[in-house]
C-alpha cells in the first residue's frame, strides 16, 4: 500500500513511539525527579531497614522496621541539623556582614606584588561586585512576584513530605514490584535475563547512592577538621557547602574549591597556599583511593562522558539533571552491556551479571 513495506512501517511507528515517549518523559521530568529521588532515598535507608527487620524479635512485620528506621533517620537529621545548622547560619550572617570590608581590604595593592597580580585581584573583585549587584537587582525585581513564588515554595515543601512517603512504599513493596515486573516476561531465558538486569540495576543504585553519601560526609569531616586546625574563617560554612556540592559530579567539587579559595584569600585568615595544597591532595585521595573503593564497579565512566552528562543534564533539568546524569549514564551502560552479552552468549544461555557483587556496601 502506497509503496511502503510492512517492515518500513513498523520501523517508522517504532521511531515515532520512542520520540513520543521521550517527549512525555521530558514533560513530566519534575514528577519523575521526585520519584527517582525517593527511590535513591529508599536505597539509602534500606541497610538500616534490613538490619532492624532482622533484629526485631518474634517475626515482626517489615512495616515496624520501616517506622523505626524513619524515626532514627529523622532524629539523627534533626540532631545534626541543630548542632551544625546553628553554626552555619551564624557564619553565613557574619560572612555577609564582613564581605564588603574584606573585599575593600583585599583590593588594596599588596606590598611588593607585581602590577599583574594587583590587576588580577582588581578583576576578580570587580567580577564579585558585579555578581553581587546583579543578584541584588534580580531580588528587587522579583519582589512583586513574591506571592506567586510562595506557591512554588509550598510545592517544594510538599515534595519534602512526598519523597519519604514514596520511599516508604518502595521499601515496603520492593519484592512485590520486582516479582510483578518479572511476571510480565515469559518464563525461560528471557525472564532469567530480565532478573539478572534488575539485579544489576539494584546493585548499581545501591552502591552509587550510599557511596555518594559517604563521600559527601567524608568531605565535610575532612574539610571541617583541616579548616579548624589551619584557622580558616567560616570553616563550618565552607565545609557544609563543599559537602552538598559533592553531589554534583566534577563541577560541584570544583565550584566548592573556588569558593573556598576566594573566601580564604579575601578574609586573610589561614594560609592560602596551604589550603590550595590541601584541596588538591584531598581531591587526588578521594578520586583515586576513596571513591573507587566505595563505588566499586558501579560507575565506570570516562571523565569526558561524565562532563557531557553533567552539562547535558543541566540543560535539560538544571541542578536536578546534573545530579542524575551520572547514575543515568551508568544505568545506560549496564543495559548496553547486558544487550551486548546477550547477543554474544550461546543460544538459550544466560550471561553472567555485569556487576560483580564485590562492593563493601550491601
């Protein structure tokens, strides 16, 4: 009919359906992000839930273990938030008050410095002032729309409640969800391959999110101790900033390092070269010792691919896209390896898992 073969029509409709699926995913990306964060949050809590489930006497239900895990987690977050949050707020307020004076003092030509160094300081200072002025102008223009912004803030607060609720159901019904997915595949080699793929995805997400949290905590502890010893001003604030930016691959740690160096330079506290040396040494230690040990085989991506994913994710969905870029790319890699091994495996056999269960994080 119309000179179009059946095969060509099938391929065309497949392409159209795939494009429509991608378009739908893009349209509901905010909702998907909430569910993905809830899933990662569930993976973060699952070791504690499993430990409590095994420790409860008398064959208690998993729901009780979940409730206890949530109580422990919320209590820990509140306790740490009170202890650290007060210092962060105080240091942030102090930095905002002292920043103009520190910038003015830093602008003064350093005795014995070359004109090039003084010109560089002046350029940096001008850029900082321009950014501060621009942000202030944006704030003034945004005030008339404050009422509309409150709706967005309320929506974000709702997400804070929704994420633990969705994670609760993921933790409670994970086994049933997996069984339901496998039931949609015919019994035999294809179901075994689907089961192997699901197991690899499970290991990947579990290793990644727990390792990422541990890396962020290690950054906070290491930075806090070093800043306290050296006497870097606003040490707790800078350490907390570095901890949260650790969740953004590559770009986040670089941004944190620049912010730390700028604050160290303009405040005049601490030794700039010593801080610079520490940041470089810690980055080497984390990237080549700590991170490979914690991540295991879960994320084996070339730095160029990671950079592409971070920038592409930022264009698609801002900070959320940058945060999810690495696990999404790692997930695509696992799927690709499964397809490749399945095509190379002898007929009727199931290829071995892509991810060996060697990570210390269970």
